[in-house]
C-alpha cells in the first residue's frame, strides 16, 4: 500500500519534471511523440491524483468513524443517491475524455498521409534490413528526410519481430507472411534507435538498428551513393560483417551464438556428422548461403539464417577476404 502510494507520488513528480525535458523519457522526435506524451501524462496524473485522494479519504474515514467503545453499533444506512450519481458521472466524463483523446491519436497513428515515402523493412533473426524503391538496400541503418512522412512496410523472414521507434512513440509487429505498416514524420534531425520489441530468440537484445533523420539533400545523396565505392574487398567484408554477422559472430575467437572468426581461415573444422573440412573459400561461401549443410560441432543447427538473396556477390567475396585477415 505504502509502496503504491510512493510510486504514484513519484510518477506525478516525474511527469511534472519531464514536461520540462527530463531523463525519464526518450527524446520526442515528432509531433505525434509529443502528443502521445501529453496524453500519457494526463492519464498518469489523473490516476495519481485519484489514488492520493482515495487514500486520504480512506485514512480520514478510518480515523473519524473507527469503533471507539465496545458498545458502538454500525448505523443502518442504505445509500445516498446524489453522492452515487456524482461519483459515477465525474469519472465517466473523465474516462470518455481520455477515450476520445486516445481515439483521435490512434486514428492519426494508423492512417498514413498520402504521398508518404515508402520503405520496406524486414526483420530477421537478428537484424533489420531496409529496401528503398530506388533499389538501394541497407542493413541496420535507415536514412529518412526530416519533416516528410515516412511509411515503413514491415515483414519478417522468420519469426514475429516488432519495429519499435521509442523516440517516435510507435511500435508495430512484423509478421511472417503478411505486410504491416507504421508511419512517422520526424521533425528533428538526429540519430534514433530502432529496437525489436518482440522477444524473438537469443539474439533479440542485439537486434538494434539506427534511424538517421537528415536533410533532404543529405538523404538524396545517401540514396544515390554506392556504399562500397573505393573500398577494398576486405573493407566491404568488414562493413557487411558489422551489419549482418556481428550479432552472432565475433572477429576474434570469442564464442557468441556462432563460432568466432578469428583464426578460422585455414583451420580444420569438425562437424556434428563427425566429418571434417579445411576452411577455404568454398566452405565460407557455403556457410553463408547454405548454413545447414555443415554444422560445426558444439553449435546449434538451424540458428544461422541463409543469406541467399540478401548479400551481393561482392559482399560475399568481401566477407571471404575479411575472414582471411582475422587472427585469433
Ligand atoms: Cu526480433
């Protein structure tokens, strides 16, 4: 009881505090985020006030009407019509007000404006990949222009994931076999987190992407940019590793979900079927495109997704070159 009391007092003050920018909530990067926070504060504050009021009245009545002598008898009361009407109507009005406000915001959140910039986003264990209409793709990073509505069309390759944009107060499940969507209109340039909000397996907490809100000019430049221009194969591999493999593999010999790549090149690997093979170009390529062909001893089958159709030839060659360079 006392704990609840303190929590509600605390939340009241934290709400007051964060209305003047505080550490309790992520930044507000859109008008919708601000609106959602205002509704949230309102509901929290009304609840806190109601809670405190009820506790105070209970305490007051408890003292005032407590049994004072052994002969005290409870008077015979039935009800008070006026009082009951008041305590029904006033909360009902407040609840309807909350509902109306929430309904308005929900509608706004559900219906993207015409002409929104559309970007496909696909979740897979454990990364987000993005696909622009121009054909540009990216993994775990997505650029959007500031002050323009952007609609993400979501899908999933394996299990249910959920695209969560805390700074925009929006979240939507990505479900295998269907499209769902979520839209935002960023009003501040900056870098914001994208999390997966659906527990999707051991790498769930590492399924983190970045949303970069930039000027339209910078966005256009990024869109037309060849991300690998002027890079060596090994550098391309390193980039690809950082976006697609690092959730499960380390660049030294540390074990993560999969084996570390340090010292992998040229070693002989044992598989669960008791066969073994020398690690060469063919083995690495096969591991990327058909991961279940050979399973390294001591590691789970079916965890590494195939990257067939996900990575270009250039990226695969890059990865091979990059892995060659890694020492234990
Ligand atoms: Cu996920």
